[in-house]
C-alpha cells in the first residue's frame, strides 16, 4: 500500500513537468484600423459684382481760433443774474451776466435826467444872455447918455453865471461816469460774436471771486476743425465736405490757414499737410479738442467684380488666389487686380462671378 502511494506521487510530478515543457501560445494581434481620408476645412467667399471704394478717414480736432474769457473784476459781491447757457449764440454787446447792481441803474437814470436838466438850463442862460445884451446895446444906441451898465459888462456878468452852471454840469457828468464804470464792473458783455462754450455754475448766496473765469465765448465764425492728410490736394480752399461729429453728419467747408490768421505750416516729414474745416452753421456745444472724422474719397470702381482682400496673395510678383475645386482640393489661380482697398479687391481677370475663393 505504501508502494502504491509513492507511485501515484511520481506520476503526478511527471505530468506537471510535461505541462511546463509545452510551447507557449503566441499573443493574438488586433485587427488594424483603416482610417479614411479627411479633407481640410476651408473658409470660402465668392467673387461678386458691386462697387469698390477707396477712402481715407481723416481724424480732426476742434479749435476755436478766437476765444474770449470773461471774469468779474471785483470780488465779494452777490450775483444778480446769468442770462446765457452753454451753447447759446451771442453777439458783440450782449449782456451775459451781472452782479447785484445795488440800485446803480436807478441812480444812473437819475443822474442822466439831472444832466439833461442842467444842459437845458445852460442853453436857456445863453439865450437870455444874448437877448439882454442885444437889448442893452439897442437902448444905449438910442440914448447914449442913459445911465445903464454897458453891454460888455452885462455880457461878462451873464458869462460868469453860465460858467458856474457848466462847472456844475461837469461835476454831474463826472459822477455819472463813475456810476457807469461801477455798473460796468458788475456786468459782463460779449466782446465778439460767437458761441458760449462755458458758464460757471453758481449756487444761492454765492459771491463773486475777482478774476475768476465766469463765461467763455468762442468766435463761431473762425472756429474750425483741423486734420492732417497726405491727400491735401484733394481738399482745395472752398471745397464742401461732410464731417462726422458725435455720430452726426455736419456740413463744412475747407478754409485756408491765411484766412484764419494762422501760419501755414507747410508739408511735414510724412508728406502730410494740415487742412482746416469751418462748419456751415455754428455749434455752441463744441469745446476745444472735440473730435470729428472726414471720410475722403480717393478712388472708386462701380459695378465691378471683387473679392475680399483677405483672399488675395502676392509672391515674387505673382498675384493669385486659392480656390477649392470640385474634388475639394486647394488650387492656385492667377488673377489680375485693379483697385485694392483694406477690405475689397477689384478683379479684372482670372475669376468670374460666383467663383469661390479661400480666405
């Protein structure tokens, strides 16, 4: 029985050894994946008919050529009234604002009436003098022995009276001028025709500050926009243009620097020249430095074939575009171009309307 047990163990060991001697199975390979051809994606546009316009956008700034800044010459006085606001068009001599006049208007009126009365009195005195002197001469001529004051002495007496009246008038006139000067210090008048571009804001109970800017008037007839361009020859004096100011189109006219009393700066090192534009109608809302643009037409082709400028290529003197053919492949096509702008290119030959181009 012991012998049978050892026999079974030996057979098991031989079986295990025989298993380890068998060749190892090869790892099974995966089936390769065949990928299909994928065409590149292109952004396409198309040749079409229309207008190609070449322009230059000129940036302009506003400049009041003549500006009047007004201020009260006295301080510490209450304000009497402000009669304009920003944007108003005013004329030379218009009253713009004033301090409390303290009854000066009435005092001036009284002084003017007093002076008129004194002037009338002096005229009457002169008339009476002439009449009495003439009568005295007639009387003495009729009766030389009459004991009467001579005509000459009588004239001297009247002249003394008239001279006193004139001296009194001069004093009254001097006083009137003082009142007027005092009133003038309390009032601001426009010294030029123009537009009000600034008015100081005042509060209740505020008092004046000597020399502080209160109202600004810009000469509306000479206020202009100006800009620089290489194409200044397309903007001769007197030419009508359209400026875009705050998203609105405004009519203007080209004016020379000489007509504005400004020096002609000539052409700068970039080939540019300053051009001035005067508005057809004054705009009181504009301030120095405000911006505007002028779109200047340089060239145009109407009813022509064009493509986007991004589709055009040029290498070694060759001008061409890329197209997508019927197989979806990218091909090169030579073209002849005309007018070229930043956004569009005029096509003279090489394409037809509807042909695609790759951007």
